[in-house]
């Protein structure tokens, strides 16, 4: 099976011969990127130990809030989100609105297949654990608008397409999250004769999360590029400024992981078997969504960069929103909240692994008509 060459208007950045591509990818990664799974594992362990061994650490994090949003976590997310959004060439995003394959695939994968798959896995594998089952369904409804930018960048995906699909998912999230929550937790279980669980989440709660975690860094990223290019030119911006700020995306990610696992450290370490029960459907979900998305994207003729972008935006979930909804509706000590926190525990290492899978598939699945474009 071969993929079509890049569509007209795609921008080449650096040309790399196919034979040298794997070495070029590895060589591009710095020590922080190359050993990312190790750093994330250490961050998880640090968060769990902090929450378990330091009395009052979780309460201290929860106490520092503005309008219900934890300030330390918000800071970590904003730092994490800014560098990928600062890299996007926003002037070139207009061409993406005409790519019906990209938009159609992303919408179907994110808003039809993803929630339905998570609902099915939750009921099949957690029929006796209603709190965890509900938490997983809440996670499945929250489409990724944050960390996907990091995974996409590491896997050499299309940055402009990623930013475009993140914006598209954000709009749909505002409009559809509450409705889909009602459908999957109340209506569909009722039709199937299953237990029902009400989800009372306002449009404003979802809008607020999107505005904070996406809107602020998006505005900063646009401003950086516009001001930076206007004052010193694109060459300076992309060869001098971006390399300086890029590591902060991973610093923010690691900082956020530590804080999230600090908040639920006691729950996770005191209920290890429950964590395993939650982890099984999550693991299946991430691999299945990535595999189906990658296969469909190739079948529809997308190039590697856009195939990767569609796959990661479909496979990832917005655990920040899911955790916020679970805590707001069911409480911080609830099983629903625990399921939300286990989400990144599984998602982060799995999607890091899928970055390497994507890079491996790039060299083997995609026909190269002339030199391959390396982002």
C-alpha cells in the first residue's frame, strides 16, 4: 500500500534522502527528547511519591485555584502548549480548509469512532465498576487539544494541520461535549437496558477550559511569530528563537505530569489493582485508535505528515478537561476522577511509544517519489 505524494502547496523544509532518514530522525532529537519515556517515568514516580510521602501536598495544589482551575497545573499546561504553537506558520493554514479528506477523517475519528470505541471498551471490561466506567467514558469524550502538539512535533507531523485540527476539535468540544455526555451516559445505556449516569456539565465549563488551555498559548504563539518575523525576519525566528523555547514544551509536560500524579498519588498507590483494571481498556483504546486512524489516512491518500497528525489527534485525549469535569461533577476523591488521572498515566508512555512507531512506519509504508520531506 502506498500513499500519494504531498499535495500542492505543501512546504518543504529540509530534504533528506530515504536511506539516511532514520539516522536523521534520531540525530535531530536532543537528550531530553531521545530519553523522553525515561523522564516521563521519573516524573510520574516523583508525583506519586510526593503525593504519598509529603502530607498535604495534594491539598496545597488544590488550594491554589482561580475560578476552579489549579494555578500550578494551568502554568505547566500553558508552558507546555506555547512552543508547539509558536512553531506554526499560521499564514499557510488557509490551504488546509480545502482538504476535505483531512477534515472529514478527523471529525469522524474524533467524534464518532473515538467516543463509541471508549464506550464499548468501558462496558465490556468494567461492567462491575460503574465509577471507573463512567470516568473512562468522560475521558473518551474529551478530544485532545494539548499534548497532541508535542507528539505530532516529535513524529514530524504537519504542524499547521495539527494546529488546525486542534482548533476544529476545540469548537466541536464546546458544542458537543455536553450533548455527547448525555448520549453516552444516559440515552444510549437506557436504549440498551444498561445503567444510566447523569452528566451535568455546562457549555461554559468546557468553553473556559478550552479558552485557558488552548486560547492563551495560541494567542501567544501567533503574537510571537507575527512580532518576531516583523522585527527580525523568519530566518532569525525559526533558526534562533524557536530552538531556544522548544525545550520548554517538554519541561512543561514533565512539570504537569508531576503535579497530576501528586494530586492522585494516594489513590493510585493504595488501589493498584483498580489502576490495572482501568489501564487495560485505555491501552487497547490508544493502540486501536492510532492504528485505525493511520490505516484510514493512508487509504484515503494522505501523506505521512498529515497521516501522523490525524492519527495522533484521534488517539490522544484531553485529560485536563476530563479530569476537570470528573472532579467538578463527582468530586476529587471519586472513582471517576481516579479514572481521569489514570488516563495520562497510560496515555503518555503509550503515545511516546507510538511516536517511534510512526517514524518507523514512515520509512516503510510511504512511497517516496523523489526525496522525502523531513519536517
